[in-house]
């Protein structure tokens, strides 16, 4: 079981029904891996089990962590959602059909990814375990790398 599904991500990010769930799944899986590392395996499993809890505070924590997971997934997915492929590789596009909309530029994409990551860590921060010295685990800075 996972915190989020492709349908959750499509709804949360208002991606539209045309969004192919197969494009999202690798990014959801990456977000789940990171979420397990952030929370720790034991806490991850405990919070995940609260999905159908009758305890209001447990379901509130579950929903909060799920929001963070959705933001993490979007921070990974925006690259795929901003890339057009021709079946044999990635191509640069000037827009999408008659709508004349454009793909985000690399700076805009970096800003959007950083926004989602910062939002995710902000939402998750109360649930991040502390090290033995009493300080929160340092999540480091997010690096997009070269596009």
C-alpha cells in the first residue's frame, strides 16, 4: 500500500483527466521512497496504517503526511509533465497544438520544483523524527541538476 496514487496526484495538482497515470507512477514511487527515508520506516508504516483509523487525530496526521507526499511527487513529476516525447526520445516543443501554450523554461521549472519540495518539507516537518542530539534531520538542499 502507498500513501498516494496517480489519481490522487492528478486531482491534487489539477493535472486533468488526459494525464497518463503511467507517467506519474515512477515519480510517485520516488516520492514514497523519499518519504520513507524522511519519516523512517517504522513511522512511515504507522502513519500509513492510519488511513482508515477511527481516531480523528490519526487521520488528520495521515492526511497531512499524504499532502506532503503529493507535493514531493509533484516536485519529481514536473519534469515529465513539462517534456514532450516522440516515442524515441525527448524533443523540444514550442507549444501544444492550437492552444499556443508553452512549456516552462528551465528557471520556471526549477522554481516550480523548489516550490513543491519546500511545501512538502514544510508540511512534513512536524513529523520528521529528531536525531539523538535533539535536532531535526537535515534534509539538505534540493538540486535539480542540468536539464
